[in-house]
C-alpha cells in the first residue's frame, strides 16, 4: 500500500520534521508487521491489530506517572502496576469460548489469567457483568470459572 500510493515518496520530498518522523513511524510499523508475520502462528490482520491496538511504548512508562494504562494481558507480561483491573471475567469472554473446546486451550487461558493477576503489586479488581451488549444483542455469561478457583483468603 505504501509503495502503490507513493505516500513515503511524498513524505521524503518534504522538508518538515514531522514528515521525517512519519517516515520513521511507518518504517517501524512495517518492521513490526514483518516480525509479527514471522513469529506468530495466527498471521491474520485481526490478530495483528489485536496485538498492536492496545500496546503502547511501555519503555516510556514511569513509576511516578499518574496514568491509566489500557492493555491486553499479553502486552502486560513482565510489567507490574500498583492497581490492576481485569474486566470481562466471564465464561465466554475470559476464558473465551475456544477454551472450552480443549484442555490445552483452557490451560493457556488459565495461564494468561495468572499473568494478569500477578501484574498487580497492591490491588487487583476482577469484574464481570451479569448481562452485556455484544454484536447488537444482549447476552448473559456466567462469572468466570477462574474467579471461583481463587483461594478464599485472596477474595
């Protein structure tokens, strides 16, 4: 798309600093997409967009920043936060429907739940909805089995 539209060529003609930054951002995007395609089993556009949509430059996060960071459990690996909210803790959401199809999928979802839980240094909030709007209809999912598996002294 970038070659066909000539967008980068047009940016390269510009003397504006912002356009030089845009070129670098586009190069980083292309490099990231190539890395994703090489390393991921699911090479679909939707899988890539899920990966990048909530990821931000975590290197720039400072402990003293008074900010809220929205991210996936995958992108939170290796990070810790004073307070963590895990939302959508409902069977069919977390764990997702695919997790009920095989024990291996369920164990992977359980491991991801553990990763999310252990990102919290001080407080963890896990929420579930009795009903939610999904794809234009109202649906009800039971509370996640993972919440019931948490030891009583941690509730």
